[in-house]
C-alpha cells in the first residue's frame, strides 16, 4: 500500500510539473538574439494562476511585462536565468493587477532571476502606476515577494507604485543602480510592512533606499554598503534596522532632510571605511520631528567624522551601548542646533 501511494504521489508531482509553462515553450529565445517580450506575455496569459518557468538563458525584453498577484515568475538562478531589460525608461517587470482589487489576496514571487538594465529604466515596478500609463493607477501589487534576485543597471532597481504593501525582499542582490529601492512621493495606499531580509543593497550611485513616501521599512540581517550618497534617505518614514551591516565611504549613513519620522538601529555594525578625509555625519537629520532609538551598535571609522549626529529640529529618544573606536574618531556625539532631547546616552 505504501509503495502504491508513493507511486501515485510521484505521478501527481510529475503531472503538476508537466503542467507548468516554460517561456521557451511559448517561443522565448534563451540565446538573447530574438526579442522574447511577446513570448513572456503569451505564457503569462496562458497561466492566470501558478508559476511560469524561466529556464537557464538570457532573454531580451524590450517593453514592460505585467505579472499579476496570482502568478509566479520563476527562474533557475540569478546568474542562470537573466532578463536583458532594454527598455530605457519603462519598467522591465510590473507586478500588479486590477482583477478583484484588494479582495484578490494572494502571495506570489518573482524569484531566481537576474535583471540586467542598460543604465536607465526600472527593474521592477510594484503596484499601480501613479501616472495611469503603464498600468492603471488603481492596480494592486500587495504581497508580491522578490526572492533570490540579482537586479543591476537601472535608474531604480525596485520602485513602488500605488497599492503596494507587505512586500518582502529576500536574499536579493541590488546594486549598480542609481537608487536600489525607491518610493516616490504622493503614492496612494502603499508602504505598509516592507521587509528587506538577508539581502545586500550596495554600490548604488545615489542611495540604497530612497523613500519620499513615508513607508514602513523592516531591514533585518541585510547589508547596505557603499551607496554613494547615503545608505538610507527618508523623509517621514518609519525605518527599523536590526542585525544589519552598513559600510560607507565619506557619505552620510542615514539622512532625513525633513518630515516626521521614526528611526531605530539595533544590534548592528557601521563601518566608515575611507582611510582619509572628513566624513559628513553618520546621521544627518533636519526634521520637524524624529523619534530615535539606537542601541548596541558597533561603529568603526578609519578617519575623523565631524559628528555622529547633525541635528536641526526635534529629536526624541535614546542612544545607548555604542562601541568601536569612536572615542578618538568622532568629534562629537551630536550637534545641537535645535530642540534635542536625548536620554540614556552612553558616549564612546
């Protein structure tokens, strides 16, 4: 009986795999010679729910491919299944749909793929297009997760649109873009519980995370390294960084130009790696208000840093348990230019 059940389960498993569509069976060219955009769209149209497979190869994509919340787009590895995204201003992939609105709850992935841009455009757009051009501005992109992706060569590696929330970015490499993760101002119904886990966002030309839209970020077990202007730029967002590794070279680690925000950095390491020069600040904040918690953070600097914090505005919270070589490297714990209230402060 057990053998019969095992055989039946094997046949069922094989049958399920046989039913999964592959973009190559829809005409995609894994050699990257022919344009594969139409083949991807054909496969996604044939599979309104479930996974569409992207076998090993390089596929030319010249206009946006739209994936719904019911569909997965699954490759065989971020250096094996590669989308050569040649749209210079538009997204390569859009993850959103208008069917059922918020009641069409589902979890889907874009996973095990490499997205290679040409220096501009957008790697992945999550949710509705605020301009109502690429996809309806009412489209939803919630609960779409990005897993094991390699995203490089875009203006924005991942951009959020309207109605995109509870998105998870897991085990991804996002580098060589202008900004790695981007949220424009004025978005509608977006930004709740955005999670960046076990990922590396590095070597982007402006920011690792650039948020103008007051998102809620949970950055755990991830690295934000050598993003040119700052690891994180935010205005009114809530940013929680824990068990993270941050490296910068003569730049600001976290910048809040203005707004009402919340920031916590805990159980993390910050390295300022330039051997010479004078850094701006580890934290530059000019808010109307910032709630701040920094605890158990190891900070090393290879050169003098003008201020740990440069403050203009109202900051409330605690700084505690800072370690590292800051006793001779950082000239002041903070620069008080406004009404700053900090308690339980432990200096280096």
